[in-house]
């Protein structure tokens, strides 16, 4: 299955949050773990993203201050933010849960190298968790979760893999321990597993369509 043109990409929220907080598009792309050309190309072909980017750039920004955020009073909130960031990889929701604004945490990141280092360590931990969860699901074939009310939620394997791949370079720099050969082997194995699952899904759809007398037109794009 392919991602629709208007479907949000995994990195979009972090990128748009950074733009709204006053980062340049280049700086926001670095924070989101993508190349700036990715933003440019997506804005050209996706009207939804182009509109959201234009809105983010037009959001009024508070005047920047040269003074860094208070180092003592915010320590507990910042530690809470970093913990949540490692669990969710979501800057906006982590800041909100820690009773901070996104502008505050981005300002602290720019002015405090130690906090910036911890920020990237938290993101690296978050993507470690996502990668381990993805690999476990691929090994066991567990593609759905069921909540307490019995509602089923399908896990988007392709989106998770794209998210990991998009951030792999930045995360690898922070980890400082994965060799290129190991990464290529892992990516190849995951790709093969995804292709195998896609073939099984397409075959199942084709068999059902044949039983129902329906003609299926495949989209290989």
C-alpha cells in the first residue's frame, strides 16, 4: 500500500512545530531529521503540506531573547520533557505534558549544549524503541493491537520503517556505535519482510476477488 499524497509524514509535526517556534526551514529540517530538499519537494507536490507550511511561517513569533531560560526553576520540567520525548518522539505533546511551550524547549535547545545533547539522546532512545517494536512485529506477524474496548488498530509497518529510515542518519550519529554494514543488512532484511507481507496481502485480496468475481487492478506505484 502506498501513502496518500495528503497523508502527513512522520516527521512533519516536528518540522512544523520548529518553524512555528521561529526556526528557519533549514534548522527545522535538521531538528526533524530530514534534508531540506525533502521539504521543498513535498511542498511542490502536496498542496496540504504547502498550506500548513505557509501557515506555520505566518504564525506570529515572540521576540527572541538573548538570555537563556532560567537554569534551576525549569530543571524538573525539562527532565520531564526529555523523559516524555524518549517515550513518544513527539516534541509538541512532550512539552505540553511537561507544562512547557515548544518555543521554550527549542530556545533552551539553542542556548544550552548540554540540553541539546540530552534532546538527541532522548530521540535516539525513542527511535531505538520504535525499531525494536517494528522488528518484534515483523518477526511475530503482529500487525494489529486491540484496546480495552475491543477496538482494533492496524500498525502501519511501512510508515514506521520510513520514519526510522528518515531519522537513521541523525540517530546513528548520536548512538555512535552502528556500522554501515550492519545498518544495510538490517534495512535489507526489513525491506524483504515488508515486501513478503505485501505480496501475501495482495495474493489474499486477489483470491478473495476471484471468489467474488471482482476484477482487481493492481497499483504498483
